[in-house]
C-alpha cells in the first residue's frame, strides 16, 4: 500500500504525462509548427520524466526524491513554455505541469 | 481529445503498471524470494510495456494497435504467473493484468 | 553472456535510437519545421521502441521476438519517412533505421 | 554531431545499462535469490536511469546535467552493492557502474 501523498504524486505525474503527450500531438498538427518547436520538445521531455517518476514511485524506488526533484524542474520549464501559447491544449498542459510541479515539490518536502 | 475507449485503455494500462510495480516491490521483500523470481521478472516486463503503451496512446502513435497487442500478450503472461501466488499483492496484480489485457484486446478490435 | 546475434541486435537498436534522436533534434531546428512534422513524430516513436528493445534483449526478456517485431515495423516506417528528406541527419537516420530493421528481422528468424 | 565528451558519456551509459540488465537476469537465476534482492532492485533502477540519460543526451535535452547527476548517484549506489558480491556478473556490473558514474561526473563538470 502506498501512502496517500505518494499516490497523489503518481496520479499528478500520470495526468501531466498525458497532457504533455496530447499537447505534443496537437502542436505537431498546428499550421505554424515552427512556433511550437520548443513546446514540442519540452512536451516530450516532460512526458518522459513524469512517466519515469510515476514508475519509480510505484516500485518504491529509493531515489524517488531526486527523481521527483528533476520532475519539478522539467514541469516548471514546460509549464512556462505552454503558458505562452493560447491553444487550449497548451493551456491545459500548462495547468497540468504547474500542478504536477507543486505536488512533486510537496512530496520532496 | 481522446476517444472514450482510448482513455479507458490508457487508464487500465496505468493501473496495471502500478499494480505490477507494487507487486514487484513486495515480491522482493518476501521471505521466499526464489519462489517469486518469475513473478518479479514478469512484473517488470508488464509494468514497462504498460507504461510504454500508455505513452504511445496518449501521443496518438500510429503504432498503437501493435503496441497494445504486445501488451495483451505480456499482461496475460504476468497475470497467469500472479494467479499462482496467494499473496494479496499477487492477487491484485493478477486482476489488474487480466483487466488490462481484456481492455487492450477490445481496443485492438 | 549474450550470444553474438543478440549483441549485434542490441548494438543496432542503440545506434538507431541515437540516429533517431539526433535527427529529431535537428528537425526541430530546421527552418521548415512543418515539412519535418512526420519525421519528428516517427523519430520519437523509433528511438523509444529501439531503446525499449535494447533493454528487453539485455535483460533476456522472454518477449524479445514480439518486441523486435514491433521494432522492425517502426524502423521501416521511420526509415521510409527519412528517405524522403535530403538533410544529412535524415539520410543517416534512414540508413540506421533500415539496418536496424534488417538486423531485428534476422534475429526473429 | 555530438561532441566527443557527450558521445563517450552516452556510450558509458549504454554499456552500464547492458551490464545492469545482464546482472539483473543472472541474479534472478541464482540459487540464493534472497541475498541478491537489493542487487536486483538496484540493477533495474540503474539500467533505467542509464537508458533515460542516453536518450536525453542523444536528443540534446536541456536537462542533461540534472539527469546525468541522477545517473551518478544511482550508478554509485548500484556499483557499491555489486561490489559486495563475488559473482562475475556482479563484478563486471560494478565496474561498468563506477566507470559510468565517473564519466557522467566529468560531463557535468
């Protein structure tokens, strides 16, 4: 059994992973892909670390704090990039990134 | 926006990934680790493909059906192994594996 | 100790993973990113499955043949897309994809 | 084109990933699996972060230093555990872990 905080952190990471991948897919279909290049790149970075962190937490890795610290940094950077764009997928992704960063930060303590 | 079926499949894969990693962690703490060696090994295989499939679906990969087909096979194998053991973590993991295999199978059509 | 064929297959997968990620990075820096959208998307798919396959082979997974079969399909698709573009990174990536697909196909037998 | 240092770091990470997964497979086949439980667990942690770091470096991720810093920590921990065991697979894995930690440390500067 995981503790409540850990489960919340896993849930936020997995929600953020999905929002980032959905945003990545949508950015690659935009007319102006060039404008979304940084967003595409950061979406992948963020989806991959969120997925990695969720796996690490669920297997009770002893490195969870370090891994979630990396998640905070990458989520903040991706969220800040998504904040710049008006598309709904970017706005929703930004929100998921900021929430995930906050939850990971709390978990680290 | 993902279709309802896809979202259900992502959810089942992520639930199964967590059940497998939790079972993996618990098996490694059992007194009789040797008896759990196959379970440990399959838990990792299954967690990793479920995580991979969830990422692929959420980024709208064109290879989703092939990837989920692999998920079906690995979930069935892991579920069958977990069925052999009485520990709660194995029983819960078996259930998650069988549900994930079924949902992926439906998604493939 | 891995058998010679398996090691060659791991090596090709890891070479292909690197070529795909290098091509992904370069495509995102091109002036005409829109023209490279499919390439970017396939580079990520291909890098991720190659990395997954290399991990699976090196841990002696019982699902190696199925996983490498997926690798063949994705490498062929990515290689065919890269073939369409004249940039050196695409040409080199195409070559790595075709070689990896061929090696995986031989391994499956 | 990657710089020489980056390529060396990718190579060491991928070598370490393979050594860890080979050690993981071999540990699960040992008569005394219980004695190897920590080693099995750390082998997976280490293989997964090494693979993650190699992908990040090859796609020119802006988070490479943070990711490689995590690699240093996990490689050192896994190497120290492998050092305790006499089996050839553990000794070879320990060596790969220590080399990878050192190379990542140099790369971070």
